[in-house]
């Protein structure tokens, strides 16, 4: 199989007025599954299309196993792509659809192609659909056919462009597991594009987070979740999202006081979190995830702040408590903590989970 390198890869459109992909450097190890995630228009699809050979880079290079493939035509690259809309030929049967890629990219005989497709179809649990036409299939079956067709070509690199967007939630979860299983079974290097951060968190060995054409961070899902490099990544990864509030920090290098006069937020960070961290006094954006906020139904005086409950949403295992801080702040609490709308509650941020972002650049500094 192949490792894949994106070397300062850049794509401009409309004579440079649109920079869709802004000098991305990324390496996928042989057999690795990397999800590329980011909001709509951040350059995910364009990046994937350049790896596939469907889009010519403005500058930079794509390498497979160290070999520059930038000028090699899509059909001559050892890649298979799976799309959101399945891209099946409506007038061909499942067998013909799956065999077509083999016909174009290999010199197998018709008999060999039928054999390979039958084998793949059995593996994918779609052997009984081989004579059907695509419009006789459900969304999940169509996506299995598209996957089977891609695998039948025995690619070295698998490229997925939001392949599960058209499926319902249950099927999506099933197919996520199936795609990962197949990818590991075949040991194929995979690049998987999605705008869905939950999908990215659950599927990739590593995530690559894009915003505005720029690569923000690459890392294992838990690493990115726990140590986001900036406010964008912190807010994008994790559901429900991290809460943010502008604060002022005063520190002498051994202790630090954090305040926001508007919400009444005021607390002192323990020395162990301040010493040796190079924190300077000044304005910051504080970030805290909903699960790292402790709500007490009766304020005790030693909390981070006292706030009013706006709404409580029970989700079974936990309660989401919406607080009147900075328009809306969400705390995730044990189900037995069940204040009512309008109640004043004690709110404490777990200090080991507090993030501080530079107020101007958004860079994570703490
Ligand atoms: P989505 O999740 O909505 O598909 P994306 O992250 O895949 O978005 P791209 O489709 O790669 O983003 O687009 C990145 C940027 O490049 C967008 O601003 C888009 O409008 C622009 N773009 C993409 N293709 C072209 C094109 N052929 N001509 C001009 N602009 C383009």
C-alpha cells in the first residue's frame, strides 16, 4: 500500500481571488485512516480532489510512497474514491457497476472480473443484489455497492467524500463501523472528508482540521479534544461545543485571578496550574467544556460564579443545563441535579480543564 504526502499543497480559483486550499502539509502513513474535517467551504473536497488527480494544484505536490504523482492522470493513480451520491450508473446492474472500474483500470478478463466482483459482493453482504439496478436499492445498499466497487479495484489509497451524508442516523453509524473494518482488513491508506465532527472523532486514527483553506491541527481524536491549538478547533471539535467567555487575568506568576465583571465570574487558579506556565496578565477568552462545569443547586459561596438556570434538557444519562452566562452557557450534569428554570445555582469550572485563548489570535495559551 502507500503513504501519502501533501506537500505545501495549494489551490486557487478565479485567478487567485479564492484560495480554496492554502499551502497544506500533511502526511498519511501507510494504512492510516485520516479524516479531514472542517466547516462548509473550508477546502476539504478540493484537497481530496487534488489527491485523486481530479483537480490540478496551483502549487505544491502530492506524493504516494515518496513518488511525485502531481502530474499523473486520475485514472493512472492507485486510488478509489467513494462519493456522497454513490455515483452508480443507473442503467447498469450492480454486477456491471462493480465490474466497470475493473474493466477501465485492469486487464482482467470478463470472467476474472465477474469472479472478483462476486467475491467482493459476498464480503459486503450484497451478493443477492448483483442483478438489480441501482434504483431498486436502498441508500445503504447503494453505498455498499459503491464501496464494493471501490475495493474491487484493490486501490492503495481510498478517498471518501462525505459518503454517508445521505443515510439516516442508524445506518450511518452502521456504515461508519463497516468502512473502518474494511479499511483495516485491506490495509488501505484512507482519507475521509466530512463536515461532521462526530464522524471525524469516531472514525479517524487521526483528524486533520481545516478552516478557511488552512490546516489548523492534526492529531489523534482525544489529543485534539483535550489539547486544541486554538479557539476554532476547541469550538469545532466536541458536541455540545465548548463554552467561551471573555475574561481578564491578573497574575504574578504563582497565582492567578480570573474575572469577568459582567457575569460576576471570579475565581483564583490554584498555584499548581499557574507556576511554570508563562501566563501573563491581560484579556483572554476562557473556554470550558459542558462536562467540566459542576452545578450545585444551592450556591455555597466558593463557586466560580452564581447564575440563573434558563432551561434544563434531560437527555437520559445526563441533564443539559442552560445557564444565563454570556447569552448561553451549557453545563452537562448528573441526572439527579435537576434545577428549575429561574433557579439561582452555584457554577464551578473544573480548573484542570480550563483553556485560555489569546483574546486576539485565538491561540491556545493555557
Ligand atoms: P463543502 O463541505 O461545502 O463541500 P468544502 O470544505 O469541501 O465544502 P471546497 O468545495 O473544497 O470546500 O471549496 C473550498 C472553496 O473553494 C470554497 O470557497 C468554494 O466556493 C471554492 N471553490 C471550489 N471549487 C471551485 C471552483 N471550481 N471554482 C471556484 N471556486 C471554487
